[in-house]
């Protein structure tokens, strides 16, 4: 009798094990073909990114997501892409003017948000990088960021117990190559599209604005949109907005990329989508909040060398206008994007 | 079974005819051969020895060389009848890697060749279209991450005259955009005799790569004044210098 019950228990345990092995992965992290379909939002331009050279697949996306959240990419095994690109901050680094990387090293610039990257032709504050696939090399090999060499990262991934299998699933080859490594990251980054804010739904007639928000949009279109052009809220240009160079950083922006004196202190016009979440602001994070940014334009105490022509005339912003613009800017917060389960850290158990 | 034999014989005969026809056809096609480009590294008239051998520049300053790497591309061979053979391959030549000093060109149409074109650098398409593999894999250490582009040539070493920490000098030259374009194409004529490409044996082009040229003309590199070029500043000067580093030793 006793033997019988033991064998029944054994049998049940075996069945349970069998069941478990067939159980699907946590559905919160499961990625289907539908999840990786690229949908260009209405009114957005044609993506710069060429998907014919890197088709997004669920396995490629999964691999890219795992890599994005994995500190194996850094020299101290503590810093991942997500250490500085935080999901809840539209992948910027909240409350960090300038970010710190491996072994406490301090960088030079404010972490930009990651969104709508496929519509961007160049990357970084100075536009120094000309392709999304090549972008991750800069932070990975940056001395004050992840402090690695590409060679060593590829070596670590090849010798990991899991990654070769994931590369095989994604690309049909368990040999880890730089090309497949970077393409999987691009697959993850490409899908970060933010186009479902209250502003977007207001344009579609699905959402109403308060009076200040409506007023704010009007002023914004009159005074800000020549550079922060809808629908991406950037014209993808580089401009000098009269910020005095920080003598401790000696960062002169795009001039260090092109060598042209005319590019002195020019930085990328950042998108304002999710701007509420991406504080502090500017390439060096010198402004703590939107009020300070607005004051910069309103006061007009610009550092004169090479100032953008749009700022040579007075912008002219009163206190009410500033508060209305601020109200409008907050309608650009896209909760669908910020809480999109596809971009969550797959290592967390929900 | 017996009945089948004639059929199978017919079949074999058919195959034989087909093979014969195919082999006849191949005679009509141009014959291809192989060309080996052998690179020999020198500093002036001395053979290059990394680290241990001391050389002297035009200004009498002493130096040693610890590293030399460069990208060669768009290699083309020009026949006496002006017909051209071009390869789209990229080659990373590294003084520290014996295999990289021999470039094998396969399927070169047979004929008499009178010159070779070599491009030092990587064209703008390969600098602008995302991640590349093979010789252009960014793991090779010849890639700028912060300002996208390949480093076309690296020359590093030491000179007691250099004011850089550790008395080093380093010239990392790249850039595919004007006015900082460092891509240089050179034509080398086979003055003494033409290069015959035949099917049977590999032909050889021996090229002298004289690294002293990188420091010499038209810009004389003065170590205390210019010990480091690692971005567009002064890069085209070095590029105009490295343009002259190749000469033909012999072709056979």
C-alpha cells in the first residue's frame, strides 16, 4: 500500500514536470510575430532604417532585449544599456545631468531618450554616428560608459552558456558575430516607437485638451516648432541655442565631429516626446526642469558666438505662456510607450 | 534486363557527349589565373623590424615603430589593352600578421598587365551603411565609434623627441568626407616588364611598402610638434604622405 502511494506520487511528480516543461514562457515577456511588426504611425516620415537588411523577428528582438538589459556587455559586469537608459524615463537617465559608467567614472553628456530611432538619420548629441547598427559600439567601448572592447564582448557572449543558442535561434548561426550582435540590438531599438501620447490622440479627435494645453499648443507652434517640428518634435538638425560652454567639460558639440568652426556649440535638436520624463535637460543636463529651459529662451541671455538665427530675434515668452507651453509639453507623455511590456526587462519576474 | 542494356549504354553515351560538349565550351571561355601580391615592409632601405630597430627621420630624429596596419581596397589590374580587372574585397594589412602581407587575387583573366591601382582606405558607402563583416568587422580595432568611420591607417611607435606621454607617436588616419577625405588611390606601373597572367601558375607582384614615406613628403613630420593625429586635424597631410609608400619591386 505504502509502495503504491509512493509510486502514485512519483507518477504525479513526473506528470507535473512534464507539464512544466511544456508550459509557455511567462506571457508578459512572450513576443509574437505581431509584436515585432513595424507600423509607421500616420503622419510620420519614412524610416531611415533599412529593414530589408535586418528583418525584425521575434527571436532577434528577444535576443536584442536580453542584451540591452544584460551587464555582461560592460567591463565590470554591473552596467547594462538599461543602467542609463531607463524604461520609465523613455530610456533616458532620470535626474542625472551626466551619467556615470563602469567603476564610478563620470561621462561628459546627458543620456538622451531612446524613441523613434528609426526616423533618425544620425545619433548622439553631435550626430557623430551615422547608423543605428553602429550606435551601441560607442557606449560599449566608451571608457566612462561600459569600458569594454568589442572583441571582448563578442568573446564573452560566445563563451556564455545561453547566448550561442539564442544567436542560433535568431540568425541560424551559433557563432556570435559583431554583425548579428549589433543587428539584434537594432531590432529591439527599432520597435521603440512613441506615437500614442494624449497629443497624438488629440490630433485624431480621440482626446480633448484643457484650455492651457490648447493655448500651449498654439504658442508652441508659433514659437518653438521651427526647430521642434511635429510630429517627431525635432527637425533632426544641429543648432547652437546660446549655451555657454562648460569650462570643466570643454564640449563644443558638432564641431568636434565635422571640424567646421560654424558647428561650434551646435547640438542635436532633441525630440520633445516624453519630455516630462527625461529631465534634466540639455546636452550636459544643466537645466533641472522645464521652467529653467523656458527661462533660457524667455530671458534671451544667450552666449553670442555662432548663435542660431532663429534666436537672434527675441522669442518673447511671458509667465502665462510658459505655463501653457509646459502644460502642452506634458501631453507628449506617451504612457502606452512607457508601459509597453515588450520593452520591459525580461529578467524580472512579474 | 537484357533489353535494358542498350538503353543504359545509350545513356552513358549521351553523358559522354554532354561532357565533351561542356569541355569544348570551356575552351571558348577566357582562361583565368591567380595573382599574388606580396607586400614587403621597409623603412627607407632597411627592412622593417617592429619595436627593436631604430630608424632616423628626415630631421635626424630617432624612432621605433610598434604598429602598422592599413586597409587596402578596390585593387584593380590594368591590361596593356586597357581592359581592367577589379576586386571589391577589403584587405586589412598588418605588419604583425604574416598572412595579411600576401593578397591573393583569384580568377584574374589571363593576359598581359601593365599596371595596378590600389586604394588606401574604405569608400564612403562602406562607412555609411551600417555594420560590416569580414575585414571590416569593427572588432578589428580600425573603427571609430564616436565619429562613425574606419581608420584607414595606423602607424604607432616611439621617439625620444616626442612630447607625448611615454614618448609615443600615433597616427590614426581616416575620414571619408570632404575636406578631410583621406582615401588615396595610387597607380603603380610595371616599368621593367608586364605581368603575364596564365592559367597554370600564380603570377607575383612584389611591392615595397616604405613606412618612412608616411613621415616624409610632402609634409615632414616633426615628432616634437606632431606626435599624434587621431582625428581630422592634420589627417589629410599624413594621407598625402602615405600615398607615396608603395613602389613595385618586381613582377613575375
